[in-house]
C-alpha cells in the first residue's frame, strides 16, 4: 500500500468515526416519539366522549351550550375542568416506542376490540360512528401504558395516560360533595328525622338551641355539635340516580331533612359566588351544587332498590337525585337533641 492509499484509508476511518458520533448506530430511534398519537384532535371539536371499561361499565359525556354533562341521567352536570383536562392530555400524547404491529398481540396487551382496559371514543357531531377510537391497555411499567388507535394494528407505549385516568363510572365525573359549604361558615342547623326535630344556631361563636323553644336554655356540648356539622358538610354522593321522583325515591316522606344555614357574614359572598357561577355555568359543577341562597336543604329518601346499603338523596338547587352510602347518613337519620347536650 503506497502513501496515497494509506492517506485515503485514514481519511475514510475519520469519516466513519464522525458519522458514528453524529448518528450513533445503536441509539434508540426517537423520531417517532415526537409524533402526535391523535393528530385529528387538533382539528375537531369533541361533542361527546364515551369511556368503556373492559368489565362492561361505561359512561358518556356530552357537551352542549351549557357545558359538559352526563348522557345518563341526561343533563346532570359534569366536571367541565376534568373533561377539558382529559382532552388536553389526549392532544398532548405522543406515540412512543412501538411494541407490536400484529393483531395477534392485541389481546395480550389488552388493546383488542373485545379485550381492553379502557376504550375511548370521541364524536364531533351526531353521527353514529366516532371520529376517534383509542384502546388503552396494560401497563408495562410506571407511567407507561400500551395503547392502540382503532384502524391500526400498531401498539405503542405512551406516558401520561393510564386506565385510571379514564374512569368509566358517572360518580367520577361529577362533583361528589352534596354541600358546597365549609363547617366554619355554618350559622344554623335544622334536623328532622324519625326520632324528632330540633334547630341550633351559632351565637357569638357558640352553639345554642333555637327550637324547641322549651329547651332554649339548655347547654350544648360544643364539640359534639361541631362534629355533627362537620359530618353534614362532608356528605358526598356515590352516583347520580336521575331526575327527582318525590314518591318513587321516598322524598315525599323523607327519612331525614337537614337544613344548613350560612352564617350572616358569609351569605353575601355566597350570593356573589352563585351569581358568578350563573354567568359561566360550564366552568364547574359549582353552579349546580353550590347553595344559591342563605341555606341548603338535604333530604334523605328511601333505600335504592336492590341496594339496601344505599339511599336516595337530593338537595335544594339540584333537580336530580343521587345515591349515598347508608353509613354516611347515619347521623342525620338518627341524631337527637339529647345526644348533643352537655353532660
């Protein structure tokens, strides 16, 4: 080999080294990671979402001029912020590492048409067929999930979306609180149940009996009353049940009726919040569940058919009934004034 050949060979070696530095031959290809998983979302306006679980549960969310609501019971307000956050997450998803490209792998990865963890469908209009369909499957590691877009056999890994982000029950998409009122803001309590009725009011920071008048001077155990108010303000629903049926759901003769009155210093601010919510009804469920006036009334109705551990409940300002766990309403159902007296 003469000097010229050696020089050319050396130059070729340098070029090979530089090429290996700029384009590592064994590095993981990441170009596909920048590709949007659902590019069609950027150009459509979702009007209905359907989330189905592999065990058969499903939920539909629809959007109209009033914002997001449940399809069943129709019109029940959904948490608009939560739905919008899900849509932002979907738009931001990118296709990660490819896992499989054969239909034979779909069932094992839980992204098959009849075997999945979650199936998400998105409609833009009133057509029968969805514009988008996504299968969310098994998770091979923390924050990583197998997904497949309908119409393709390709299965990819994504981060930022898992089956737990797509609950398929109505209760996960609505405001769970029955009372949008902090215990410290309550200035009065009235309870009527099968064991009697009484009314309390807060005077100069201390609880006193307002009714029955014959017991107006008895001393109350302040801690017990505060605990009771905390329980009442913490009541939460399990699932929406449908439009109120006074007789069928037991509200014509309720098991218990609770009235929570706002302290006078909080009534004006509550009215301002209600007015603001009315101007922007689609922002949160606050417009539907927040107390519109100085007091909130909760009624506990009959047992839910086939579910003796559940009761129907409703509240003022809400045209729907909900279900609540039996144990959570035990206090308003059974409490008496005598239990709250100072010993």
